[in-house]
């Protein structure tokens, strides 16, 4: 499998939004906060897996690892929804991430 890009994830999230446009609330800046809160809930599920089972088991047990990765995918889905809510492109994210990386590389 090839690398998985932010653009691919954004396009997949757009497809989900289109498919469920009659059932889900519209992606817009006003919805960003809600998506962030849902994302935090998913992060809590990731933490629960590790807390309840330990780091070693979460990374080595096939069943736990599968569950961990699925919950991380949920986090990324909400993360990409947040990007869509605020109209943040993959290019903008890359530019900001790279700038922050470069500052961190020279910080300490």
C-alpha cells in the first residue's frame, strides 16, 4: 500500500459528507467545535485501549492493535472534518507543519 495523504483523507471525508448530507449537519465553521469535541472523544477511546491493556499489549496483540488502529482512524476522520469545517487545505497544513517543524528543530 502506498502512503496515505491528507488530500486523500479530505476527499474521502467529502464523499462521506455528500453521501449523508440529508442526515448529517453541514460542514461549516460553526460545526468545527462539535467535530473537535467528537475527535477528543475518539482520542479518549484510544487512551482507554492503552490504559486498560497496557502499551505492550496494545501494540502486539492482533485484536487490540486492530481496535487501536480503528480508533485512531476515527480520530483522523474527525480531524479531517475539522480541516473541512475551517476550509484548511492540505497545502496550508503542510506549510504550517513545516514551519513549526523548522522552528522546533532549532528551538532547543
